[in-house]
C-alpha cells in the first residue's frame, strides 16, 4: 500500500484528488494556497479536506518509518522470517505493529530473562505443550546450585510462559477488544486530601464510576487532572474472570494435568503482572488521545471565532486598562495602533479623583481626535465603564468592553518589549486592549494561543498536537482575511502562506529601510523572498492604494493578465472594471475557461472584482451589560440578562454577564431539542439574552439558560 492508497482508505477523498494534493504539498505549497488557488488541480477541495490529507500523510510516514526500524532490529537478531516480514510490511496499524515486534524487542532484565539464563526455557516449552502427565522427573533434570528444588524450577518456567503469553498477538488482540468495549473507569478521593479547598472542584469525582468508552472527553480530562494533582485515585478495570477465560481459550490446548495447572498459574500471572498493566496504560492512552483531540477541536473552533471577531477598523482609540488602587492606565492610539500618549487616572477608590479624570479624558479625546473608547474587562471594568459613560463628550463616542485575556502575557513578552522598549508592562497591556478593538486578529496572533482563555483543559492535552492545530487555525484565519503588508507586524506576517518568521522579519526590515511597498512585485526585492515564497504569499498580502488596484485584492498575480483581458474585452480599463457590478455582470465567464483555469477559479475572481480587498469580518458592535448587575450578589434566580459568549466547551458555553464570574449554559439548557454540537447553537462573542436558573454565591457559580 502506498501513500495515496492509505489516505484514500482513511478518507472519502478520491485517489486523483489525493495524488494532486500530495504533489502540491511536496512542492512546498501551503493549505490556504492550495484550497484557494489550486482548485482545479484538487477538484475544489477545501482546507478541512486538505488538512485531513496532510494528517493521514503524516500518519502513513510515521508507520513506514517505524516499520523500517522494526525490520532492521529483527534482521540484526537474525530472526526475520518471510512470514513475519510480510506481516510487518502489510501492517498499517501502529498498535498491531508493536504487538508483532514485542517478542523481539530488546528488554531490560526480567524474571523471564533470568529464568532463561538459568536454563529453564526447555522446561517452559515442555509445560506449554501440555502433553506430559508426569513432570516431577522432567523438572528434576533442571535442578542446579541456583535452582535447588522443583518449586523454584516450575516458578522460573512459569515466568517464561507468562512472558510468552504476554507477547502472544492473539491474546493481546482479544484482551484489547475487551478493554476497549468493557473497561470501567472509577475514581476515589484520597482521604487525606478530601477536606482541602483545592479538592472541592473534583467533588463529583470523589466516588465516581462509568464505562470508559462512554466517558466524555471533558470528564476524562478532569478526572485525570484530579489524579495528577493527587486528589483522586483512578482505576481502569474489566472482569478479571472473563479476561482469564479468554486467555485460557487461546492458550489451553489439552486437559493433561499437571502441565495445564502450571499453565493456568502462568496465565493468571501474565494477566495480573504483565498484560493488565500494559493494556490499562494502552487503553487509557487511546482514550486520552481521543479526549485530547476533542479538547483541541473545541479550542481550535473557539480560537477561529475569536480571531475572526469583529474589528472596529482603523480608528483613533483611547484605551483604558482599569484598576482601583493602582488607577486606570490610559493610552491614546492612532489609526495604525501607534502609541500617541499614556498616563494614569484615579477615578475610583481610594483616591476618587473623579473630576481631574473627567477633565483629562475630555482633553485627550479632543487633542487626539479620538473616535472610540476601549475598556479592558478585568478588575474595575464595570465601574470604569459606568464612569466613562457619564462623561459629557463634545461628540458621540462608542464605548466598547474588550476581552483582555492574555493581555498580561503579551505585555511581558519579547514581542511587546521589542515594540515598546521604553514603556512598562502597564502601558503595553493598555495598548493591547486598544489594538484588540481595532483588529483582534492582528493583536491576538502575538499571544501564545493557550493563554487567550478560550480552551477546554488546554494545559492537559498533548502540547505538540495542540500547537500544530492552533498554528493551522491561525494561518487559516490570517490568510482568509488578507494582510496589509505595509502595516502588519512581524508576528502577523509570519502566518501568511509561504512567509514564516525569518521572511516576516525581512519584510519589516525592508519597510523600515525603503518605506512602504508600492506593489506586490516589489516583494521580490525582499532578501530571501524567492519565486516560491512569492507564489505562495503574494495574493494574501494587500498593497493599499497601489498603482495596480488588483494588488489590494485576493486575485493572484498569476491571474492579472486574465483580468486585464476581461477589461479589454469589455472595452474599459482595469480601474473602471473593479467594483463595477454592471460591467462585471457582462463578463462571459465560460469563454475564459482553459486547461489551467476552471469555473471555480473564475467564480472567485468575479466575486473578488465586485468587492476587492473587502474584510470578510463583520464590524464591531457596542454591547451594554445590565447596569444594575455589577457583582454576583446582584444576581437573582429568574433574571433575564444580556451577555456575551466568552468560551465554548463540549458540555456547554460560558457567558459574560458583566460580573467577575462567567455563567454556564449547560448543553441541556441551550435548546429544547438534543444538542450534539454546541457551536451549532452559539458562537464566541455572540450577544445573548439569558435566564438565570441558579446562583451559588459561596462557590461563585452561576447557571444560565437559553430556554424560556
């Protein structure tokens, strides 16, 4: 089986589509580029399908690499038979592959290896054959200075048999099926930890039991975290009696005693000492992997929604990072997010310098021609919002509450220090809040995605897989929006198809030395940005006010000549064509179809010509919390409150209702019908009206509902 066959078997994608996609990937093409600009080659595959091909290709390559290693190891032992070689070469399951390799795997010193060194392997072979009715005489032949009696000899032989049973492919396959179908996970509180405050979050798992294959990902990860933090003791069990019966059925061939009695003892030892611990680890690992995938999927969906959140756009913004004793850090930003001014105001207790704070804000609004105000949603956020909204401005100003999760991570990062080397973390944090309002995507890419606060057990999952998936999501979002090459930061540019960190730094350095780029073609002047990188990146980079208007569109430069021909055929200039819906309607698309250019690409070009360079994201909208609700003590059962979805999990979503604690809408309270996917009902940053169904002020938990 080759790569194409393997991927085809694992997906519903045709061999031809896979073959073309794999070829593009091996040429260095990225997922966003392939899905957008090579539709004819792939049969119009989207990013999800191409991502699946990438994943399966990596799995296939991992299996092939492991096979090579295993075959080489067995060859070195001079143990590779034709039958075994065929089994290994035709195996495409890593678990089965490891089972095949297990008897030949180099082991540390074991009870079986010690028994073999003592010369007991021939005795073990006699016993496993189960044909001898008298074994005392046979056993006596294996007595030595070390093995002084029959019991020791038989015990050593059983150790060898137990290892053989442990390495038996049929036994492991049968038990594996039992563990996958019948395993039960249970957890008990560690009594000495029961009364600790930190243990209370695991209270529901103090005496818990359920089938492992029915345990949802969030619950499994919570239980395993409780075990890791040493509050819970976790067990995975199956029926021992049934497991032993299944092994007996495979191993026991006769009823000749006392051989079978010895084998029965070896079976029990093999199960308890070797098979059960190994298969518990394996089945738990598989379920943990599945739970990780579920959690990573949830995080990826949330991150995508957050990155594509509504931007306010290029506006002059006054941003406030609220606080009580330390005051509110205030910054003024220009249209590009550049820092114009910063200082502190103290409108809240203990200082209560309200009048000076009002005068200062009014003065700055006028001096810097501020168009909007951003307030971080942390400590003193509601009080600051109420204070700002009471200020009598000379013109209408929109006031936005901005989610500041991760802003402190950014403010202490190298990226922030490089951007603002002469300012402290408080200034950088306030700047980040203001920039998030203007363009969430451009600002959030500077922060480690795990710190943004929209995940589910993100610190408990496989970190390399999480990073890989989140990087893919960020790249997808950045390229779907398109980036202004003359204003984008290096972190943002690094996610553009074909660019990466080094080229991003080169672009920023080139801008610094030569000023703004005037055309996409000028990208080729940037050091180390060759033809391949240009092909992959150019269409995702925008040049505002370029001489060629297509440089500010998603039309790829390789199709510029085609668009010029369309304009020429209509008897108008390129500039007259772009955005001219009446003229665009007259284009006879079919006459431009060729071997390389099909209807999917032409349709994309026509769509882009109608609205070139338009940001696909919706514009930011002002949201107001209930002014009467500022702390959890203000919330009463039955209240209907406005809120914003700020996190989504498999078991529901969390909603910011204007107090420090977010409320939970359990999946059962999202709709009157069964909900299998929370994202089908709500989206991150969605504005809702929710009903309070319970409030626990002691545990600081709020239960909400969308069902009337």
